């Protein structure tokens, strides 16, 4: 038996609890992992609270991320004792996830735990931090360079935003954080933001073309914020869009794209192919100071995961949440 968060659904009503699960109930997979740490991402918040149909099979163990040690493997790439990380691939949505002491997964989904990080640090990064790295890679590979101007990060105190600020600063960019939490300006400056703007400046419908300000943008918020960010991006700049914290809508015009050559780069972490994952984790290993993870992340127990999921969705959580599952 092992401890797990379990989401069940009966007569269209979802319930969630910390419970004991029999290992015989673990799903199919060629690698069994003793989980050390998991995390709470925005998507885990949606899954646990049931506020969006993230979970597609019931019962479900949520948790889109995990770090742990391989206990048994019939996959030639992994052997008992290997330290591994899992991000996405529908885990915690259609396949049992990381908010449990044991997980059984497909070996092809795993990446090695980067040498720079402990299991706990890798989960302080989690899908949020790995997505931040995918966004920075998208901008850099799209030709955005330090010296071209400021980079805007929206939802800056969130998990993706916090790590994006730190990575961009380390890569030599001047970073401006957009946040609804004026009291967290010091936090963002500690991570590397050179200045902070109030997210209200971006959150209402604006003109299709506005004063050119940003050489690049990491947007975690979507909706009018993304539309305004595009409208304020400089000629030839790029916008990496990965999130929808304000909303999934995107009402705008093609003007920034056809008159200023602005590029909108979509970023997905869930099904990202392995080379992109390895490159993102390499950037994190190289550019993310592990000491900053102490500033960004707080640790909770598996028991606290359910209540913290609600706080996360209400925007009450700063940075990242690491879950000690043991
Ligand atoms: P968090 O909840 O940690 O952060 C989201 C941040 O967005 C909040 O901290 C807040 O920042 C800001 N925010 C919240 N509500 C609003 C609002 N109504 N209007 C404007 N800003 C708001 O989430 P994550 O950082 O983990 O994820 C951010 C987004 O990225 C989510 O939508 C998530 O689903 C998405 N995501 C997508 C991935 C992909 O593969 N494409 C992978 C990972 C995440 P502040 O208070 O500083 O303004």
C-alpha cells in the first residue's frame, strides 16, 4: 500500500482525498518509481478542484510532475536506482501521476534528473519552470537577443513567470515583470527583474497597435494581456505564449503580425518532444541558480496538497509549491 491523492467521480460529482492505494492498482507501464517529490502546478489545481475538465479518467492520481528513483524497469534505458524526472505527457490527466509515493510510467516519458539539481530542486522547478525554459528557448531560437530591448514577463510572480524572470536575467536580458501583486516587487527584483508594472495596464481591451516597447514577451496569462503584449512588441520581436491565467480568449487583430513582423510563438510542455525537453532542462541546469529556488518555492506535505490547490487557483500562492510525498 502507498499514500496518494485520489480523485474520484460519482454521478458527475468529483471528490478528492488523501488515501492508501494498493500497488496492484497501479496503471500499466515499464518503469516503477519511488517518488520523492511532486509539485502543484496550475493544471494540478484545476484537476484537484475539478474547476476544469483536466482529468479524463477516474479514479485518478493527480500530479503532472514527479522526481524519484527507479525501483523496477523493463525498459532498456532505465535501471533500478536511476534518478528521474517526469513532466507532462498526460500524466495526472489520463495516467496516474506524481502526488503519490509510487508511480508506474512509460520509460520513454522520463528524463534523467539533471546533475545540477536534487529531486526536491527539480520539483521546485517542475513543469512551470521547465515551461519557462521552453519559452526562453523559443525567444532565443527566434532571434531575440540581449541588447534589443526589454523583455516582458506576465503573471510574473507565478511559477512560470518567476522562473522565466530568473532565466532571462541570467541570459543577459533586461526583464520587466507584470504582476497584480504590487507588494511582491522586491521578490521580482531579487529574481532579476529590473522593473515591475501593474498587470492592470495590460488586462483590458486595448488598441491593436500601441507604443512599441518589448523586444520579446513571455506570456503566461492569455486574453487581453496577450493581445496588448503583442500590440506593444517592437518591430520584429517575438511573443512566447504558454498560459491562460486571465483567460483562453485572444481577441485582437493581425496588425502587429503584418505591420511589425511580430511573431507569436506557441509553447506546449505536455507533448514537447524529447530534444526540446533536454534542451530546456540543460538551460535550467546552466542558468538557474539553485539558491533562488529557496526564494521561489515553499514545501508542503501530501496532506496539504488539496487545500493548497484552491489557493493556487485563487492566485494566492507566490512562486512554486513542492510536495514532499513521503
Ligand atoms: P500560477 O498560478 O503559479 O501563476 C499564474 C499567475 O498569473 C499568477 O500568479 C498571477 O500572477 C497571474 N494571474 C492570475 N490570475 C490572473 C488574471 N485574472 N489576470 C492576469 N494575471 C493573472 O501558474 P503557473 O505559473 O504554473 O502557470 C501559468 C499559466 O501557464 C497557467 O495558465 C498554466 O495553465 C499555463 N501553463 C502552460 C503550460 C504549457 O505547456 N503551455 C505549462 C505550464 C503552465 P501575478 O499575481 O504576478 O499577476
